[in-house]
C-alpha cells in the first residue's frame, strides 16, 4: 500500500513508511527553522493534523494548507529537509540506500508546495 500527496494535478506516490518519514522529519526541520509566531502556528497545525494521518492516505495539500505563506513555509522546510538528508544530519547516518530517493521526494514535495505559494 502507498500514500499519495497531491496538489491540483501534481502528485507524488510514496510508500507508507516514506510518507511517515517525510512527515516526521519535516516536522523536526520545521521545529528548528520556525522563526516567528506564524511559523510556529503552521508547525502546530501540521502536528495536530498528523495525528489523523493513516496508512494509505491520499493527502490533498490544498485542503491541508490554506494560505500562500503556509505553502511557502512548508516548501522551504522540505527543501531544507532534502539538504539535511544529503548531509546525513537527519535520519540513520549509517543507512545510505534510502537517502537518494528520500532527497528526491523531499525536493519534489518542496517544488509542489512552491508552485502554490
């Protein structure tokens, strides 16, 4: 089973495990880069929403994020996540096999979010 993340006609299919990783690591990066009350509100909102995510979810980003500022923030977060994955600053530093695909998926998600900002 896989999950789909979509925005309009753009879509990314990921394994359920990767979906969970993208959400978990995205929130970790967001916590570290949030620099305003507005950013912290975005982070808290996704943390609350993530409680209802389930295996095989089709996640509509247009329903999850409502404001252009929110899309911009999360685009920046997922671009930063891709960098941290590549630098081995997040995730299992011993594991190499997951990094290229996770980096590509984080970048694809960042670009998708940027297209709505």
